[in-house]
C-alpha cells in the first residue's frame, strides 16, 4: 500500500500562485496514475486534473485548464499541483490520489489511495 502525504497550501490573494506537493512512501508513484481533486465545504469532491501512469495522457477540468499544471519529480517520489492565477472560487481542500488502473480517470470513486488533503484559501 502506498501512503500519500501532502503539504503546502495556505492563504493567497487572488492572482497569486501556490504549489502543492504530494509525496509517496511505501511504493513508487511511477506505478500509479495520479489525480488531483478538491472539495469545498458542503460540496462533492471535484475533479481538478490527472495523468496516466506513463504521463502520456493528461486531463484537466475546464475550470482550471491553462492555470493549473501537474508534474512529477521521480527522484523525490513526489507529484506537484502548480496553481497559478488563483481565483476565490478555487478555495477548497485539495487532495492528491492514486490508482493502479489504465488511462486517465476523473471520478473520485475509482481512486484507491488518497492524501490527507491541504487547505487552499484564495482571498479577493
């Protein structure tokens, strides 16, 4: 079983940037497809972005496309969500997740492993 530990997050003004790390232990992240989700209070968990195990396929939600980027540092066994041009509506708890299947998946129920989440608050 892989454990996902998140850090980063915090308070940022609209238009600013944050980078959220997600570090794996127990297994290498290269064995998994990775996704990022977010959840605002009282709302369902929402897809943000994902890539396949090889990194050859990616998908981003329309709401973040062009602003957010997922990357992976193999040496550090860490994936990152780089968030630029942040908006108040981006405020949420952000989660990284992993699954061992094929392709890019956007539904949270197909992911097997989850980070603990980190709060991102964007002020206006």
